[in-house]
C-alpha cells in the first residue's frame, strides 16, 4: 500500500470499513433473532470495494448500490438506522416497509438511486443520470456496481454500450467476487479478466485488488475524475471473494476450502489496519476510539430501528402514483444557461461534444467528431523500440484528419 | 397547413401524425427539460417521420439517436427523469417495447410506490395492425402494461386527443405509455386548436349518443365502431359509442353512466380477446351495475392468434364494422 492521502482520509476509510462490517454484524444478530423479515446478504470481505469506490465521489455525484454495497451507502451519508429498518420492514424506513434490503434511494439530498433485484438494470439508468447531469451542466459523475454474475445480462451490454457512445460520465465497478450464487466465475465467463469486456465498448478499464482499500480508492478517484473530465465511461474490475453464501440461508458448501482460506487470510480490514499501524497512523488507542465510536452509534441506531413500528396495513394501498405538484415538485436544477439548449441557440451540430466534456485524454484530447467511414487502424503492434506503430492496408483512403488517431486512445490498466 | 417544424396555424385540420409531431414540438419549445430519445429520431426524423424537424430545431442534446437498445432507451430515460428531465422515448414500433419490459414494469413503474421516486417520462410509438405489417410490426401490447400498477396507458383515436393527451402525458409526473395507432397516422385528420391545450388523462368521451346499447372502444376500432353505429342506425338501433382514450386509469364513471342508460354493452378492441381490456370492463360492469343489465356483455376483438401477414389472413383476424354490426344486432334483440 502506498501512502499519499491525508491522515483524516486514511482514518475515514478505516472508519467506514469498520462501520460497514459492524452494521452487517449487527444485522446477522438481528437475523438470528428473527427481527429481519426477508433475506440478509453479506458483503463480508468486500468492504474495501464499497467504501473505497464511494469515497471517491463528491457530494453532488450520484450512486446506485447493489445488494452488497451497504458500505457505499454509509459513505454517501445513509444512516445505519435506515439500513436496519429497511431489513426489518419498519414504518420509519426509507421505503416505509414497502421494500427491504438496500432497495431505497434519495433523489433530493444524497443522490442515491434505488436498485431492483433484476441485475444490470442500473447500468442504463445511471447512464441516463450521467447524461442528465451533463445536459444540465452539473458536472456530476454517476457510479454503480455490478457483480461477475450480473455482467452476463443483456442490459449490462445495452447500458454500457450506450454509455460509451454517449461518453457519459459514468463509472461502473465490476465486483468480481468469484461466485454468482453457487456458480463459479469460470462457468459464467470464459475470461481471466472481466475488465476485458471494456474493450468491446471502446472504453478504458482498470483491474484492482478489491481487498486493498487504498488501491480501490485511488483507482476509483482517477476513474471518477477522468469521467468527470469527459473521457466517457470507465470500467473497474475489483477482484475479491464472497466470504458468506449468497444470503444467510446458504452455507456455501460449494466453495473450496482452500479458496476460502486464501481470501480469509487477506481480510481487507486487517490488511488496512496493518498498513495504518506500520505508517503510525493508527495505534491501539486510536483503534479503540473508533471501535467505541462505531459501537455507540450502532447501539443508538439499533434502538431507534427496533422501536419503530411496523407499517399500518392500509399503507399498502397508497403511493402507486405521483399525484402532482403537491406530491413532488419536479424541477431540473440547471447549472448552465438554458439558452444553450433552447432555440435558436441550441447546437444542431451532430457531434457528441459539450463544452467541458469530450475533451479529456480518452477522446484524443479534443473534440471527437463523427468520422466519415475512413478506415481505422486495424491493429497496433509495439516495435522493438517500444513505440507504437500503426498497420494499415495499402488501399486505405487518405485520412481526412477528422478521426482521432489511434495512438491517442489510452489503455490505462493496472 | 402546419409548417415543417410543426407550428400550427389557427384551428387547422391536421393528420393524426402531425398532431403528435406538434405536441412534441410545442412541449419541447415550452420546457427545456423535455428531450426526445429513440432509434433514428434525429437526422431521419423517426421511422414514421413523427420527429421530423425536431433535431434542426432543438439540437442533438435534446433529440437523441440511440443504438438499437430498447432497455437502454427506457433505462436512460428513467435516469434522466430522476434528475428533473421529462424524456419522451420513441419505440420505433411499439412491438419492440417488450424488449424493455423489465425496465418498464420493474424499474420505472414501481419506483414511486417503493421509494417515492417519480419518473416523469413518456414511452410512445406506432402500434396496431391493418397495414399488413406482419406479426412483429402490428402489435397491440397495451394490456401487458395495463396490468402494471404505476403506469398510465393512453391510446387515442383522434388528432385532437392525440395532441392534447401527449402534452398531458409529458407534463404528468408518472410514466405514461402512449400508443399511436399507425393505421390512423395519415388516414385520419381532424381539427386542432391554435393555442396550447391538454386533454385530461383518465377521461373517456362519448363519441356518439344512443339509447339502445353501448359500444365501448378505443383507437382505430373507435372509428370502425362509429361506422358500425351508422349502419345500425339505419336499422333503427341507436348505439352509444364511448372512446376510452385512456386505458389506465380507466374511466369507470363514463362507462357505468352509459350502461345505466342503455342497459346493454358491447366492447370492441383490436387487441386479442383473452386478457384484453374487454374482460376487465365487463367484470367491472358485473360488479357495479349487474342490476342494470338487460343482455349479455359481449366482445368483438381480434382472434387469439399472432397478427398474421397476408391481407386475407389479417382481415379475418381483425374486427371490422360488419362483425361489430352483427354482434350489436344480436345484443339489441335482448
């Protein structure tokens, strides 16, 4: 692990990982006491991914969690009581008991979009969020997560492809935890690295050790800033392991013992603690303080959750439709002159570039106009000198200069 | 005649298609939060030219051509709507809406109920048969969605309603599916007023007054029902014809009031019979007006088959004025 953050940032990352784990530990207790109505899904051992990625976002940015991203919600500002109450189907929960788990959001303040159980659907939705952010001039980035399993859905492809052609400011974290329920990743995808899928969409990707919170954070930070600069969507594959079963009911006996042992020895919190201790950022006293802080908070939050009533039955009948302005005042928050998108000033040039967007490194450092069918370089081979050379067929028409040269497209993978 | 960009001159006669174009044009002109997203809606102006001229007027940021990815269109529009935009999605043919079935029924429709997230968006596209489009370009998939709480479903029959209802749909805070019967696009003209107006969602209208029986229909079959009603009138049977206009929410009041007057009801639709809205309407009449019934509740619908291609087959498949006339005559005997 490399040292480059402020002391407070290191301690934040540590705090949120501890909080993430403690919230889930407490929910296991609640589950065993039959206080959780439905299933309980664990992110044990994957906390560095949720926390490290979400910590790279700004307050105005948008995220949409998956079921194992409670850590991301906590970083974005969700209170633990809301997570408890969602699982307990309580009236004071964000969905008032209408849905459970991490299926809730907050459009106004925290900028969180709720997931649904069908995997991949968030990818086009968050693409739309990113497109709206660009249209309104907000310079926001949208982030969501997908598992190794969810990356095989059709909507993963539709969404990521559309995000790519739109150059949407969208970061997709592909959480490869090696298991989709009981199906190992090798039976799902014939690729060593799921990040390779990015190539098909012409977007950049990174591979990161999902148990190294600093690597996750710095990669996500770079991706978020590149997306914000207009370089288009970026895929990050975070390699990790799902230490519990699919949900509480699943003992996951299909997982080889050696595999479990390997990953248990690489616990992300223990690894980070070791780093913090060796860098003298955290001592026994500091650690105890954080533990007490988490304990005190969660005792209070759990008490609140347990005291919340179940929703009254009649609530089931309400809220199917928005009844109008009294229900929701829907207003776009413009941060660019509306005249830019209103006749006669609205741009009718058919290029995918807005001022401030599309000028990043990934798009060749400038605007990226549509090309006119001129033959693109077929392949790039490194020469002995290490430089790139472009192989072109002899019949290729002369380049018009309108297409971005291949050498400017950047493969940033680690 | 309306200008190229859809500007209406006062109280003009326009086609059904022109009315839709005008509605989109005027809503985009009125509110910069309105954007259009779909396949070939930009440079080409849409497969049926319903968005012709919109790109030139509003620019590429607001008229968005997409890959052939219906789930991405609906999903992205949903995300935009969460940020305060009011996207209009075009399905090139409404048949393709089922490619985005999950996005619409699970994501878009449930958001407000579950987590208080309104999705002000419109999904519109050409639907219906009678133009020999074959089994994948003639569908009436409205009932998949009428069965989904959280959506509103509109299926107009006149240029005036098409324009007014589409404008109302754009301004509605809920996801609205808007079916445009393609048989009507260029065959039906009607007057639209010069100024801004909307038609309320969820209100049916009595198209023809009558006292002997009620024919309930919508979209293209509304015109066929009126044709049958004229033929019935020559035989002394005065049919009242109701145009539903909105299928979800259904205007029960107008339906019940008419039945209480005529005591007999025939429902006509181009959708197939099993699971069509006729079943729902007749169930409502049984529940709420059983004592008023003087005859069986009847249905004239398409056959329970896919839409066949050959003109002879499709004509056999579809309801027509003759079939409606015969059913109504039988009903009138009670």
